[in-house]
């Protein structure tokens, strides 16, 4: 999600191994089996700015990869209660980066001829079509779910009346029903872009119907295990994060005004069921980089399908830069050194971006553990930091050029 869109959505939603051995510094850890990561002074300067007063971000990190060389900068704290330092090897809630994982499974089924991009939701999920919901209108295709041109109402915008507590469990069927009960943003699918998390819950259900297995099983068999993403999981009912992890903080003053420190409240234990296939994955920076590199280098999709994922884009109308286009589960971002491919992930208390060159050679994973639940606009210091971090090469590498 883009920052402006996701912060607004999250406000209504809550009304949503690179582990070093004990005693080993993060700088000595080896992400993804690659060369050891080194702390980079330029990246460090960038993240220092993100956490400096008056910015509310408790912590932030940038993890950059150029080929097999890995650099990082990390600043601030991952846990305000203990003072534990922010590190790029910690697990965190990835938010909408999950959508690229979900889209990859869907496109694998397309490659296997078990699904077509032009198949309609009405044909695949006839039990979801009712006279009083949005699927009674013009047909919506799998392609339109993937690229957010369905026009379907975003269920996150309708959660406030159902909100009881941060850790409540949200059944997928309830979330889909909320999404389909709302009016379409526009009557004719495919005519324009409008980000909606309802799209990816419907894709979740389609994957389950086509494979007779839930999305978690498909993710594990098709993506996580083949790539060795041991620190990545898809929890729904578990509100805790296993192992060393980042604590997320948010401004909950609109929902829980009487809690201690409502502007920086620990929301780590929010139920991931609220996001599901649109944003529930827990992961690490190294696993994110490994996933996108494998995807872009053709390890998960055949070339023709991968080209569709990247090139069948629609303009992200109404979304602020850096997003300029959206493919099939993948954003295209405009940077100072050319287009970057990936996704943003906004979850309560967490904000993450993954940027990649088209060949996966150059990568950057950026994360901060404060995310307001109000429409605060683009986090300019954070975007400036990771955009510069993505375009800057290491001191001993050639200067970045557009690609």
C-alpha cells in the first residue's frame, strides 16, 4: 500500500534465517546465506535521521543488497519497554508485502493452467454472489482482483462498527462479507485503479477452492520451503510473534484514548486475522530480499507469467508518488535511479517497503516501527531515507545509473 492510502485504511481498520547466534552482532550475521552484512555509514546516517526528534519513529533500519554484497543501517529501538536496539535480523509484521506472496501463488496456478486471469469471481465463487452484494453487478476477473481494478469496496473501511479489541479474531468470511456489502467504488471493473484489500481475500478463497488447500499450506509448499524462508510465517490466530522481533507502535488515541501513551501505544499483539491474505505475513528483511530476488530471477514463475506480473500495469491513480503503477501484485515505484519493483507494507505499528531492480540484483528493504492510524500523509523522512538508500551504491561499487 502507499502511505497515504494505508494510513487512512488502518485508521478505519482499528476502529489493522538472518538471526545471529546469541552474542553475535547483527553486523556479523549472514542474511540469506550470503556474505556477511556490514554497517554502512551512509545508510546509518539515513536511518539516524528517521528516528531523530521530532519524528515519532522509535526505530528504523535499511538493508541493502547489491549482488552478493549486503549492507545495513539501524537506529533507535525495537522495543521501547526494554530498550532493545533495532536490528535488521528481527521479525516484523510485513503488512501488504503479503500481497506479492499471495499473487505469486495465484500466478503459479495460472501457469499450471488451473486458473485463468480472465476467469470471473462469479464463476469461481458462485456461493459468494447474492442479489444484495457487490458481486451481483458486472463480472470481476482474477486479473482485476490482482491489479486492484475490481472496484470492490475495501473491507478495512468498514471495520469500525465491528471493532471490539486489538486482539480479536476476524473470520475471513466476515471480512469478505463486509467488503461485498459496501457499494462498488465504480460500476465497471477494469476501468481504473482503486486499492482494496477485499480483492486479496477473494483471491485467498479462490486459491483454496482451486487447490483444495488453504493459503498457508500453498505458501509453505510453493514459496516458503522451496526458498528456505525459515523466518517467514503466515499466522492468523496467533497474536504473538515468535522469536526476537520488532514491537510496533501506533497512535490509538481515536480508539483507545485512555490507555497509557496513546500516541505511541504498543500494538504488536494485534490479530493478524484482520489482514489475512492481504497483509498477515511475519518475516525478516533477509527473507523479504530473498523472496523478491528469487521471484524476479524466475525461480517461482515462468518467464511469460513473470512478465505479465511486472508489465501488465495500471496507473496508480490517486496514489501519491513514489508509486506510479501496479501490476499483478507488484508496485512500480519511481526512484531517482529508475523504476523499482516491489511493494509497501503498512500494518498497525509497522511500515515496510521492498524495492528491487527488475533483475533482483539491487535491493533495499526499509522498515520502521511506528505507523499512525490516521491519515498522516506520506512519511517524508522515511521515504527520503529508503529512496536514497536504494539508489546509493556502496563506496566500492560503481555509481547507480537508471535501468
